[in-house]
């Protein structure tokens, strides 16, 4: 379960997931809160991609558009991070930290986050996102994310955790 | 990423074939050995030439 929207945390989560899947374990990755940023596409311009008129049913999986509010658009406009642009949890320095880290990782021949996400998906890692987070952040999972995901709730997470040998919340 | 690269290569192989993997990471050989232990593959041979480490795996 990835709840952090930081580049360092996302790298750890995807590195472990792709590696363990390659070793022969079936991995399910969960995304909640700002963790969803790590698999988001760039929203581009304008800052808020779509206005959702209250009560109109344009929501995809996991969305309850009847209770949408304009504050969600404020949240979207403030949360501009996506898979190619995530901040570091420490030493961010307004984006200089991630830039430096990427430079080092490229020199070392390591896979960057978008590449790791692609490898994890190709190896068969399952992706699941929290339904309440999708609804709160007005995220359209079929359009806004770089991988195919299932929208699930705590009940599914409980079964996943109960049936697994290893669970990390990052 | 040796684990991911190996897993990708092995999906395209038949049982009995031999995969030759080369890397320059200090932990490369131990990584390959752990991988083979987990997946049940045999290591046929291993050699190092300067920084390049080569391991042969029977799938």
C-alpha cells in the first residue's frame, strides 16, 4: 500500500513490487491518498481539466458525482504531481532534489519511476486503488492513470492482506 | 533491475534452455543466485572478467 506521494517512497514501493513479482510472488499494489499521484498522468493545462456539474453522472468507477464540490477542483489545481514529477520527502529544494536524484540514477543505469511502473505492469503486478480516495480527489481512473487499476475498498484490502505473506504500508 | 530483466527474458524461453546474463553491479551474482533459488532454476556456470560478471542459468 502506497499512501505517500513522494518520489523516494514511490521508488521503493515499485522497486520492491517489480522485484518480488519477478521472483515469482503475485504482488498486489494498493494506492491511497497522495500515493495515487505516483501512477497519475500529467493533467496538463488548464489546471482543472474538467468541471463536474453537481449531480451530473459523468463519474467513472468509484465516483459519486452527486456529492462533488468545487473544492475538489481546488485540490486538483493544488495537487499538480504525477508519475514523472514527484517531490522528495526530504531535500526537495523546490524540485532540485528529484532532478539531482534522476541525474544520478540515469548515470548508474537504474530504472526511473515511469520505467519501473511499466516493468511492474508487464510482469503482472495487480494495481488497486482506494475508492474513497478516488472519490475525494475526483480521479477518473480510466483516463487519469498510467496503468489499469481496480477500484476497491477496505473489505478487499482486508482479504488481500489476510491472504498475503508480506504487507508494507509506505 | 537484473531481476526484472531476467524475468522478462525467461518468459520467452522454453524449459531446458540456458540463459546467459551479464552485469556489472557488485551484488549482481548474489541477486541472480537468490533469483534462481526462488524460482528453482539451476546455475550452470559463473565467471567474472574484470567488472563484468556472467552467470549461466538453466531454465
